[in-house]
C-alpha cells in the first residue's frame, strides 16, 4: 500500500491476517527481564501477527486471544484477550498511528462525531491547527497528506499545513521534511501534524484561503489599521507583471546612497529574485538569495492586509486618480508624502479610493505574523572562540535574568533544558565540541558540531542567551537521521535527543561501559534505573537508587565514567515511583567499579569477595554493598542465615593481593552532581550548580514567560534558587515528613520532579 503503516507492499491476492490492525482498549502490563515492568497503555496500536515456537513454526491461535505486535514499542509481541482490543480498518489505523499520545488516540476514536468530521480532511481543506495545548487553534490550509517517509516502516498518514493569518511565523518548516520537499510555503509557516491536531474550519468566504491570486487590493475603510513595515512584514511588491507577495528581510538606507531613501529586501514567494544581499561590494543581508530576493525602494511595497480583518477581493489595483501615477505596465504605485528619496518609513501613507490616509501610530503589540523581536531583535550571536564555562559570581552575572538561557519554541523544552544542563556550567563533555571529523562520520557532522559549538554553547557561556532559531537548526539536523522523526514539532524525551545526537550524528564515545555478571561490556550514554518499588522507603537518595539497581541487575562499571547521567525510576512522563527523591550531591561509585581495590566492610582490609545476598542484611549496615576480606568473609557466612549466600570473588590487582591484609584506606571514586533535569506536566526545566557553595543553584525555564500571547514568543529565564540549600542539608527521613506544598520556591520541583541527574568526575574528565 502506498502509505501503509509498514513499508512492505501489501499482497494483491488473498487475505492476510497480519494486515489487520487493532487498538488496545484496556491498559495492561508485561514483565520483561531484567526487573522491568512494561506498560501497554490504552490507545496503543497493534498489528496482528502469528505466534511461533522456538523452531519458527506457526502455532495455532489461542481461542479468545489475539497475538499483536505493539507498534508503539520496540520488539513487543503480546497475546491479549479479544475483549481488550478493537479492530480498526487499515485506513483508520494509518490516520491514528502518528498520534503519539495513546490516551489522546483512544479519546479521538471514542469521539465518533469528531472522528467522522476530521476523517474527511484532505489536501485543500481549510483547517484550524492546535499547535500547543492551551493556545487558540491557528487557521491554515492542508497542502500535503501522506507518509513523511514512504520507504520507512511505521510512518502513517501526516498532514502538512500552511499556516495563515495569525499563524504566520509560528510554524517550523517551509514544507520540507528531512530534505524532501512535500509542499511549499514561506519559512516558519508550515507544520506537519497528526490528525488529532486538526479541526475543519467552517468559513463562508472560500476565496480567503487556498492559493491566493490577488489582482489588486480593496482599500475602503479610512480607519484601516496598517501593520508596520518592518523585518518579517508581509508585503505586496509592485512588479511589471503586477503585485507579488513576499516577506521583508531587510530594511535600511543604502550605504553611500542615503539620499535615495529607504530600500527593502523582500523574500518573494515566487522565484523572481535578483538580489544576493550585496550592495556596492558590501554584504547588507545574510538571508538574501538570487532566486527569491528583490531589493526595491520602499515606495514599491505596501502591507499585505490581515485576512482576519479584511478579506481580499478581486478588483483592479489602480486607484481612482490620474494615469500619471501609473507605471509603464499600467499598475499604480502607492503614493507618498514627498519624494521616494527623501521619505522615511514613518511618513508612509496610501491612496484609498481617491483620499489619503496617514498610517496609525505603531502599537507595541505584535501583529499576527510579526515575530521579529523573538527571531530578529532577540537573535543571539555566533561565537567562534572556544569559551569555557564561567562559574561562581562571573557565571551568575552572565546567566541570571529574563531573556537568559535558551529560548524555547514549539515543544523544545526537552532539548533546551538538556543542553542547558550539559553545557552551561560544566565542561565535562566539551570534547564533543572539538573532535575533528573522521572518514566514518556522517556528512553533516561538521555542520552539527559547528552549530552546537559556535551558535549554542559558546554564546550561552559568554552572553548567557541562545535564540530559538539556533535550536530549531539543530532540530532540523536531528530529523536527517533515519531513526528520527518529529524533532521539529513533537514533544520528545531527553534520552531520545541524546541518543540521536551522540550516537547517530556526533558518534560520541559511550559515556558508560557496564558489565553484567561477567558478560561482554555494554556501552551506553545514560543509565536508566530499573527496580521494584520499595514501600518501606520514603525518600531514597540517588546513591541508594543506583546501588539498588546495580545489585538487582548484577552490574558493574567496567571503567570509571567522567560523566554519569542517571534517569530516575518512573514510567514515562506521568508515573513516578517515589514522590520525592533526594539528589545526592556526591556519588561514591567505588563499590560499583570492577577491578578496583575496595575496603572490607568489617575490618577495612583489602576486600577479596562480594556478597549480593548480604546487601539487605540489617546486622551488617543494611542497604550497603558488602565486600569482605578472606577472614571476614568466612566468619560472616558461618552464620546459619548466611550459609546459603552466593558470594563471588573480586578481581583484585595481584600486587595488592601479595601485600599485607590491611592496606590502610583505599582511594574512593566520587562524582559530583552538576545538574538535574526535571519534568512536570510534560514540561522540562533544569537546575544547575554554578559554584562550590551549597546554595549555588540556578533554575532555568526556557518558556518562563511569554510576550504577545498566542501570537508572541517565549521568554526564557534563569533565576537563583538558594533555598534548595536548606532542603539538601536535611536527612531523607526529614524530607519524607514534609508536605510538598510546604517546600519553598523552586526546591519542590528539584525534589519531586527529578527526571535525570547528571554527575561529573573532575579527575576522570582529565583523561577522557
């Protein structure tokens, strides 16, 4: 099938059981080794598959059961009760699959009336798009319907929408996806969305949308409000062939020719450009292209009116007046006070049905398509010089305040907060920014590394601010990876971002090397804590969680890491295993390392044995990893309760074994906490440590404030939060008794909403 959930061709003859699709309508859980509970939420999609035995032979179906391959999860095949699933027709399954939230997918299926309305949406349909939860839907027209990657499995049906009116500038594409041009619109005016984000737009004026072909403009009301002609303004440009639409990307006097007055560079919708951004040997505009950009006097442009206030009708462009005002093509120019050469932008006025109207005073509010302050006046600089992070008071002076940090835009908080955690005040991963390209790297390796280094990390450290356009560049690069999709539009998880950036693009050496029970070393970039819930534990520490998880999974670090990113035990964004987690400021990983000399838990001598079964023994420091010397190991396991324990021999350097039993104190491997990534109601924020003091903490939110409401932009903010010191000095038992509502300032989010904790080793970072 041309746009199927799977990339293989559907057989033309015969009925295939495995082309049947189902929705899970009752949540279920599945136990997966090691110690992992897999949750299959209501709304998950499944594809019928046949069960097979160990020899690969097909097994007869169980009565009342359906064997399904869960499409939302990797390598998950379940046998579910037929009463817990609902069969879907193939077309509906394709439409529902791109909806990433299973609960929203289920809700749409249950809302029969809405589902029937939106199923009819096709190319050319007028729609309203719900880009962000809580915002008003934006008007648009569907330009594309189909799979984003037709040669890839699990694509489903997506909708490419050109945003109109107040939606202009709030998109994230010009119609391309991973290098394929699926439709065309202005930059930042297109979106790719799933069906659940759309509603049909009922409007009587069919000529207001679609491919707008305007012969001329109806200007009738003398009190008409005209948008200001500034960067990002939508305008009509007078050409020999009539008016053409475009967007202003440059407006200024020409150097050495100021007497000519203001000129504007317009990025034309159609490829009728003739200007490369240069004038008299000087580069005036970085964004110009010979194919699309024109440089014209300001008298040759006029504002494109908001369709929300004034619908465009078909009529002549010529005003009621004399022919002396017309160009050689018979088209009339907008009139102006004085001459074109002497006029300033504020002196603009137009002829409206024979009478002149002065422009209104420019208001401070943004027009519906006007976002130049966010992505123009708020642009951040490019810094080529390698910049180490500033700490203590220097870092505080640079980083704190409004319009500080990384500006959020369109579901980017997961990425903004992760980057801020990793690079704002830590240099532990700076080698990622400096490694030369090798022959095996992807073709866009250097582009990605330069963008990350010169447009995100360096500006963040030296100026304390990065514009959302820089992050959007990175998001577009992420989507070039075959395994990635939705990075420019959808809510993602930090681990997805790190995996694509570190593994697929930058080929970063794995941060962690783990070994399980003597098996081969496994490489990874972060560690997800898996464990059974401990009901007796009120507030666990990160130290405890890491040790519990390693003990349960029989894991050890094969090498001491320089950077350790730990993901908290939780199911998705919603379910937290613990209401509070104490973020250990220091992590002692000595007992989690293999081939490292360790102290006997009893006498302090050189440990030669470790016993996992002794871990919870209350008589020997409960909740601590137990390792013993030869003598203590024998004595401990003489006890009747411990005779059945399985203790293993440690790998200890021979020169140490040949020495005396008591070696004094052995060096401890410790790591320090430098950042915590938190999540609450699908919004990620960050806490970072900027100095050595216990109170030296900053809180970052890439979407802390907003200017202009629905049509505006996000304002990031970085704030000191010294109040966390008092809570981090409490014991876990004291924290357990606290009502979360009583926790002051931002400290509640640090203690209750931790998603990832990031640790660094100043010693090991010198070698890696």
